[in-house]
């Protein structure tokens, strides 16, 4: 476990993720409802999606809890070879071996707990896990692509690009995947483009 002010961060690996699936599903629905995802969540789908993480012995879920023990944020990761085709295909198209890549899923944190360093704690914990979980060469994640001029964006919204750059990640030009989900008020799911970011693994670094 790692502590930040008012927060305890715990790490769950493989099937140890099963007991926290419902909490993670609820967090994903609550956070992804907001911009930029505008996701109209479905609890049943979420539990099924997250069960795949619990089925991978080297997957990881990092859960942030407040002093009352309530889950206020979570972050996941899984070997890309154990993930779905939508995430694997862009790497295969570039001739990259799936076994070299550890994919980071969501990082979700409820608004009252932001700005306390939890985002860094999530990346620290996942990157530490990757270095101990095998001979991976890269970590990667993807982020939904939105038009900066979209009128639905809240005033003053700032994307996480600067934070990700500071963590050593960079967008991969021309590399993206397509996922479908319902936005608020949708009857049918619509396609969304997500762009990939990557970073090489520094095995000499072990954040405190």
C-alpha cells in the first residue's frame, strides 16, 4: 500500500481483483459519465468487462480509498496479450509483439479527491507492477479523441496531456483504435476514436 493525504492506495493482482469489481464498475460509470467520454454506463456490461482483468494472472487494479474505507478511485492494467482484439490490432498492424506491451486501462477518480497526487500514485503502482510482472518493453494506454471546439466541453476543461507527457508518455502518431458506447441520450452506441500513448519501461526506476 501507498499513502497520499487522506487516501490509502491498495494493489490487487489477478483474481484478487474479483472482490473490487463492483466498486470499480461504479467508479467507471460515475467518472466516465463526464466529459470527455460522456459514457452512458451499464453496470452489467461493466462487471463483464472487468471480469476479464480478474481472469488474467498478471493484471493489476489499484484502488484508492478514503479514511472511511470508501473506494474513490481506481486504475487498471493488463498484459496486452490478454486484452481484447480492439486494443491488440493497432500494435499487430505495426509489427509489435503483444508480449512486449502492458496495457493500462482506466484511471478514474472522483472529483473531490483530485489534485492530491493520486494520479501519480496510480501510475507509480502500475509501473512498479509491470517491472515485476515480466519482461515487458512498453506500457501503453489510449485516450478518447475529441474536437477541442466541441460545445459540450465544459468551460476551462484541460486534457491530461501535460500530465501524461510529464510521466514520460508520448502520443503515437497515426495509432488509434475504435470503440463503441452510448453517450447520454443515445438509443444506439456510436463509434469513438481513441489515440494511443506509449512509454518505454525503465527497469532501473522504482518510484518511492
